[in-house]
């Protein structure tokens, strides 16, 4: 099992990578700096969005990004609000990209 980075360090690296790719990004909720979970929302600027959260894949023995919600941006925002109610230490990162790029599949972010 790989050692885990502190959440605030991972978030900082992710934000830098998004900015290098010219993807507008905002931290809309800061959670626990050390061990807070992260939700990433990508709005495609057409009223649609997707949100991802980390999950553990027992079969692959690694952490993976899975869809928390997808559909209208209003529905995705409601799902994120529910998740924040259940976990006040949750980080929420929102980005805007017409092509729906999140970069979460890139090495180091997976």
C-alpha cells in the first residue's frame, strides 16, 4: 500500500496541475488538512456536471476515483451538499472545462 499524502498537499499539487492545463479551478470547501476526503466537481458550462470521490478498490488493492453524481449541475450540487452534511471535513474542488477534463486519471492523481 502506498503512503498517503496529507490532503492539503495533494490539493495544492492538483490545483497547480489544473492551472498548468489552463483549467479554471476553485476550492469551494476546505476540509481537514491532514486526512479530509476530496470531491472534485467538473462543470462543462452547458448546465451539466460530474462529481468524483475517492474509493478503495479491493480487487485492485488501490484507491480509485468513482462518480459521486452526474447530470444537471443543480443535481450534482445537491449531491455534494448532502455529502458535506455527512462529512464536515470534506474538501470540494470545482473546475470548469467544456471538454469535461479533470486530469484525475493522470499519474500521481489517481
